[in-house]
DNA sequence: GCCAACGTTGGC
DNA sequence: GCCAACGTTGGC
C-alpha cells in the first residue's frame, strides 16, 4: 500500500499542533462531514502522513506534521449528549461518524502560512487553496506534500 | 464581526 | 426530487 498524504484542519484554540506535541497521540474526533468521514474510513491508512492545518488562526496555515496511527473506528462523541459533537441520529448500532488516531511527528519551525502557500504557483492545485473549500480532511498530492516539507525547512524555493 | 460559500434540512 | 431556509466554516 503506497503511503498517502493528507491535510487535516483544526482550530488551534480547540486543538493545536502544540496540543498534539504534548499528547503524542490523539483521536481525531468531531469530524461531522460525510466526505471527510469517507476519506478517513475508506482511504486513510496507518502510516500515512498528515499536514496539520490551523484555521481561524494567527497565522492561518500548516503548523506541522502528524502520522496516522490508528485506522478509522466509531467516533463515540457522537453518542454523548454532553459532547459538543453529539449527533442525535447516531446510535451504537449505527454510529455514523468515524475517527482515526494520529500521532505527532513534528512542529514546523515556522508554519507554512496560507499566504505562503498561495504565493507558490506549483501549489495552486491544492484542494485546500480552492475557493470555498470547507473540507476538514482532504487528500494532498505527493508533489505538493514534498514541496511543503521543503518550505517548512527554511523556505527554499527550488 | 462580517459575510461568501457551502452542506444539510425539511416542506411541498 | 426540488429548492429555500438555515447553520456552519473559515478567510479576512
């Protein structure tokens, strides 16, 4: 199975790359979008690498790197009436929502900001840069992933 | 805080 | 199945 690459959004006020660095590993709960769920459930594999994207942040952009550590399983927060992620349609027999576990790999020395991503012509096809894009879990092409890693290591353009 | 863009819901 | 209303996302 070839390794795949992903981008997952989070609001750092809710859960940041620093939180992931502290925890080491976490369950990526609270995804409530079918397409995002389907990516996690059907296409994500243990070992895939994940760009951690900070939205509604200063700065907005890619803050670091994680790795898929556990394949998709039911997101129990959908069953918990006290959870912000509660979904009354979910049942233990049909939990509807799934999550994966991810583990910390690295925090970028300096985040690759949205502004920086937009300046890079070769990244213009990235899903996250498309107008109106709201998916919180999305695939990333290998060539885009590799360029972003280089940008994170000091901003080399070539 | 604004608001454009989007996904979901529900009446019909 | 259409589509208007609504709630959410997320950059700015």
